[in-house]
C-alpha cells in the first residue's frame, strides 16, 4: 500500500477487494438506490461470477477485480458470465486500481466519492 496521503495505491487483488468492500459500505449509506454483493467462490458461488455485483437505481453491474501486476485477463468462466450479464442488459467492468473503481462509480452517477484528490 502507498504511504498515507498518496492517492496512487499499489495494490494486490486482496487489497482492492478490501478497498471496494469499505467503499461500497460507505456508498450504500449515502445513496439509497445503491446495493452491492460480494461473491465468494469458497461459499459456493457459481464459477465466473464477478467479484462484486452492484445494483444502482434498478440497473445491474458486474465488477471484476484484477491484480495490477497480473495479466488482467478473464478466465473462460468469467468470459461466459460477462456475456450472460451483457446479454441480459447489465454492464460489466474490470478494475485494476482503486482509481478504476472510483471512476466506474462516477460513470454510474455515484459522484460523492473520491480518493482525497
């Protein structure tokens, strides 16, 4: 993790997951039409489901997190789930950094979120 006060964070996928969990808990308190769910493969989630599922104003969004140092490539199961989500009218995003996550939320109309810039 970067030192305090810095907005450029070097993160692992685990760090990014923790960041998203805290951010989404906060966003849910501020935005009444914001709902989220964290998928856990170890708890029997169907393989390929995005790491986070968001519902904002009745619309569905899949959010897949990838390690910045990794390949950032979806597995075949993730590609199938992405296509299912898109076919059903949802949207799908891949995020490598906390800045990517915040940018997605801004794009979706959740604008009172920043990384302290």
